[in-house]
C-alpha cells in the first residue's frame, strides 16, 4: 500500500482513503454525528437524545472545519478508479481528523456559541460536563506531550461499514508519516473496544481519566514512532 500526495493507492476491493474534499465537509460532519450518537461520552455530555444529534453535528463541523485547512482530514469511501467522481456518488465510510505538530486546537473562546447553545438547551449540568471534558483532556494531552506531536481529534467509521478495516486504513497516512519523521501521536477514546483497536496500531494507555466523578472513563493514549 503506497501513499502519494496524501492518497493511498489500494486495490479495487478495498475502500479508498483520500484527503477529504472540501465539498464533502457537510457530509463528513453528519456521518461523524451519526457514528458518535451512541458513544458513552456523547451520551454523558448530552443526555437529551432530542438535542444530541444537532449538537454533535455542530461540534464535528467545528472540528473538521478547523482541521481541514491544515491538510490532514482523511475520508474513506467505496469507489472506482476515478476518485473525483466516486466521492461525489459514494457515501463516506469513515473520517480521520488530525492536528499536525505545532498546530493548535480550536480555542475555547471560539467554542462559546456552541457552549451557550448547550447551556440553553440542556442546562448547567451538561455545560459543566462539556467544559470539564474540554479543559481536562487538553491538560492531560499537553502534560503527556509537551513537545510537537500529532493529535487525533476524531476517528469515526460509519456503523454500516465497521469491521472492514477502514479505521486502520484511515490511520495510515499519518502513522506512516509520524514513523518516518520520528513523531509521537496522541488521542483519547471512550470505549474498551476502541482502546483495543488503537493498541493494535501501536498506541499505549497513558491514563484512565474521569473528568467528573460520574463520568464514563476516557483513555488517554500515546504512540511512539515505530522503527
């Protein structure tokens, strides 16, 4: 499997992995919101199902639009050899959104409109949970990785496409680049299943974090460059 200009050249039987086209950002945010709707962290932060999907769409839109100009948002789709036609006609199967070394996460100030919406729709408790999650996960990341590193802000595979190896393929452009350049990768996840998945790709658990006493566990994970 070769990577050239952020595009993997893989067989027709496998999903295609490419840099996300700008025209597909909206579809990508909807896919990520659908995928994370039942995630333990999403359910904890936004317990009201009626509001959760809309808030998740706005949160993922913010993340993907922030990361997109930095050049490391990848999508998976099932298509033919004509990539430009295939993305437009095929559903997005998965997304990986990375912050490259030295890039900053979206500021808390920039998130205030969404945080205000969460407060108005879901009250103080949800707002407190969101703020604690944002601040504590960021603090742990910077403590664990004080030097420049790759940060996986989101990896999601559509429920209809899981079990096909798409998640692993989506990681490869950055993992291979990080290995070549001797760089660390970092992420956090909220399920045992995801922990095992990331461990298969070289990540190790640094901390098991609960942002509040009643919160589900979050696993902070780091990957050293593989030789």
